[in-house]
C-alpha cells in the first residue's frame, strides 16, 4: 500500500488525536465500550487471509477482557487469491459473510469502485474522526467518490531483503547486512551475488525462493505499475514492468531460484529446510518466516536494505459488509485493532508495519532477536518513508497474478519468455473480459 509519512512531533500529535478519537468512537467514554456490558453477549466474526497477527499478539484476548460481552471468532485462509474468490461469491449471494472482512490493498480499488454498495460506510459509526491518524494515501485508497469510508488500514508493506546468514557464510559470501546492502545496491548486483552463491551453494539450496517474488518486490518499487494516474491500463508498455519481467526471466534462466510457488506447502516447508538463501520481504513477511522456520531458525535470519531503493508490497484493510450481523460491534473492533497502540503491538510481534502514523515513532527503534537483532524499525521505517505513492487500479491483483503465472512457466517448464509473455497477455484479456 502506498504511504506518506509525517515525522517528529507531528507524528506524535496525530497519533494522540487518532487515539483520542478511537477511545471516543470505540469505547463511548466507558472502559468496557458500548457493547461491553455483561448482558450484551455478541460473537463478532472476523475473516482474514495470511497472517494479520491479532491472535499472535494477544489482541483478541485483550479486547474480550475489555469488552466482557464480546467474543471474537476468527477464520483464516492462507492464500489471498482463494480468499478473494470466496469473498466475491459470498458478496454476490449476500450470505456467509463475517462481521469483519479483510481486503488486500491490491483489491481495495475494486471494492471501492465496483462494490461500495456491499460494504458499510464507516462514517456512520464515527470513522471520519480517525482520518488524521492514517497516512493520506492509505485513507484515500479506501474512500469512495462521495466520501464513503469503506475500510480502515491495518498495515503497509515496506520492503527489505531477508536472508540466511548461515547459508551465505557456507557459500563464502558476506553476511553483514550493511556490506550486503552495498553489494546489492542494484538488482544486477543482487543477481551477480546470486551467481556467486550458486557456484558454491550448499546442496539443495538456491539463491531465492521464486522469480515471482523477485518480480513482485521489483514492481513494488514503482509508482505506476498496471494503470496510470488517469486509470488507463499501461502494463504492456510500462518500461518499469518490463525491467522487472526481464530481471525475473534472467534469474529463472540462470537457475537462481528454488522454483517454489509462494504459499504452497513445498514453499512453507522450504523455510525450515534451508532451500533458499534470500527472500525479498515486505515487513509482514517477518511473522510468516517465524511461523514457518520455527524456533530452529532463530538467529539464522537477518534483514538488509532492498536493492535499488524503497518499495511497497502489500498492506490490507478491514471492512464491514452490509450483510454483517453485528455492524456496530464490528466497527468498534476494527477501530480498536487499527489504533496506533495495537498496530505497534502487532509490529513487535509479527513485523506487520503500521499504517497508523501515530505508531511509527513508537517502533522506530525496534530490533528483532529472531532476525539476528536486525534494526527492523529503522530499516522498514526508512523504506516506508521513501516508498512511492502507488497508483492503484481495479484489476491490479488479477494482472499481477497472470504475470507471475507466466514467469512460473519460464521458471519451472522452461517456456520461452516470448511465449510466456503472450500467455500473460491472453490471461489478462480473459480476466478483464
């Protein structure tokens, strides 16, 4: 999700204003909140994808303690594409929807421009008071033509490079994060280190997990990707996109990847097996790595600055469907979960970088012992400040999926890049109808 950041006392002031607004909106002046009385028994259902970190950070338990009448029940789908497909089916039918539904940033334009009538306008519950607590671009992306507020931002995806220090050392490469950042200051430098790694790599280990992740992180460094600011499709002629494609093809044809589909069972197992040495990682990936690599991975991973500047990959929103059973309680929950204090807790536990401006200052000095004491607050904080404000389009995720599918053909089947690109064009045409 694109970000813009305020600094210094302005951040603290905005955070204080936002938090005060949240306390008024979510708690109604009472420590237990509007729905916290003992006789208000409500189960708020939350449907997410991936790892949002709320359970892991203990936030549900904390909220239930503050609101004795509320129970939170979460369901989770690991693959966002599967989640979105299911959500579309339920939105069309109007049934089976949770009180809170997550929306990935690549889908938010679709929700706002094409499905605004399926989601609550959160201004009804006081959301307008929270506007100053979020980055302008974060807030604007979930705002409809008539000012409707259709979601509250959970996190953004400033990017870095995660890597296995033990594997790099065994291949005779540097392991110091600052030295690596200098050596891979460009993507060509990163690929050159990959070639050096391949020459001496431990058995069964590749330089990176898949070329799809390389493409995703490179395109995340661009302001315009699939659409221009006027809403015109430009992906076929965008030179930045072609550069990301060509670098990914080079990595595939050079045998630098482990050829693992992201989110597949094999990819999950590869974290513990040491099947790849580097992983382009937005902040939210830290929690995922911990979950897959387990305790045995602690101290073997580190984080360094991304090649070729800052970028953004991901971020999400929490929305309340019109068909939700407990709309008011759902709003109170998402307002609390996206407040600066809670976003900071999730970052410390999972690495999900805050979208609430008031949380940025509080996590700037954060380090992570799992990642060899890496200064993750500084690394991801600097990336968030420098990341471009991206143009979001209705079919961003669908187009991205077709391109990564095509790269997978090059990577795993040896398909000629020209044929794979033609397949991507055909897939996009079919997707857009």
